[in-house]
C-alpha cells in the first residue's frame, strides 16, 4: 500500500490508474479505525479495482468546545490495518495541504435544508465542514465511487444531495452499520466511554429496536419519540434528539403514514454519555395499509 501526503503525488497515481482503465473507490475517514471502517474497505473492494482511503481529522466539522484536539490520531496503526485490509493507497494529508489559505478563508459548501436539523441543530456548521472536506477529497481523488457508513445517516444524505446538486461524477454508496456483539454501533468515539458508560451505551440501540416495534404495532410517531426519549434518560443517557423521519429525504412523515414515502422510515437518535456523543439509527418499513395495496377495496 502506498502512503501519500501530497495532492500532487495523489494526482499522478490517479492519472496512471485512469490510463490503465481502473475503477477507483474512495473511503474517506478521520482515522482511529475499527471494524466498521474495514467493512467500508470491503464494500469498496466489491465496487472497484483500486481503493483509496483518506485519513484527515477535519477541523472544519468540529464546533468550538468539541473534541477536535482530543480526537484520537493513530496513523501508524490505521495504516497497518488498511494495508492488511487490501487498501491500495492511503492519502493522509496535513491541514496545510487541505486548507492552504487557512480554515477561515476556505470556500465552503452548504447543503441547505438537510444540514440544519437533527445533528446539525446541535452542531451548527458541522455539515458545512463535512460537505466542504468531502467535496475537496472527491476532487483530489476523483473516484468513480465513494463509500460512507450508514451510522452517519444524515451525513450520507447530505453528501448524496451535494453530489447531485453539484453534478459531481461519483456514485455514493452507503454501507450498513457494524455493531459490537451487544448492539452498540462501532464508532471511534466509543473509546471515550468509561467501563460504566460502556455498559449503558447499548441501550441506545435497544431503545431504537423497542421503538420500531411500537411503531409497527401501530403507536403514533410523537408517542414513540416521547417514550424513547424517556427510556434513554432512564437508562442514564442524555438524549439530544430522537426523531422518526422519511428515509429518503429526512422529512417529517405525514402522521397519517399513508403514502409510500411516509412508510419507509428511519428512526434516528443522538445522546450524550460522559465525554461521548453517540448516534445511531434504525430503518423501519411499515407494511402498506390494506387500502393502499388494494385500491379497489377502498371504502
Ligand atoms: O464520517 C467521517 O469520518 C467524516 O465525517 C468524513 C466523511 C471522513 C469527513 O471528514
């Protein structure tokens, strides 16, 4: 595996691969890799002939008082993991390489509508930072396909929207959440948890599973959200939000849940636990109501 810091070197390798007719997949990361990231590398291998992974802890997506300085930087270990997983090239640029004019004077990309809600409401500017760095990484690496984890579901939709709005010639692929045996979604930030917090953390996913069961049993959206917030607080987490949305655009579903788009749902939650802010989500497809399936039987 090659390890590259400079955009100019990256471009040369990319040009060689293009000339050889090879399809390239990008897996952008902030490092401190775990099995979830390795699943993205495996997904990339299914999609392309060559895999580029990037490791860059992007300062633009951290708010004031967030964990930018503390974010674990484990480049040597990450590099070994990527090589063993079959990655072809690791691009690990410095901050100056990515933002040569400085953070404040960088051109930004805003994805309005999707960015200000849910995680964006409690982390203002976060998705602007994500969209900006991902657009830059896509331009630097020029992949045919880019792979993102579905744990950051809102991020995945922000990136899909940005790619569509800017007509970027790349296919964006989402890869399923990888979980610990007790259900906790893998995250670099799980390392912030104390042993006692780690024991509580799986309650986030467990509460989503219970909530989806209640939805399927016919409980109302607001009622299920309220119950889930309460269950999280009782478990010792400090919930930021619990929200049931339409999966394709994160819009609030119509409470009648009659339309097909209002029945392909996703339940998203974020909660603080000690130093960590945990996020998770669970898809929920409601059965089509009888009236929708058989219009001629409608009263
Ligand atoms: O999901 C992440 O690790 C980051 O948000 C990303 C996509 C690498 C951009 O910095």
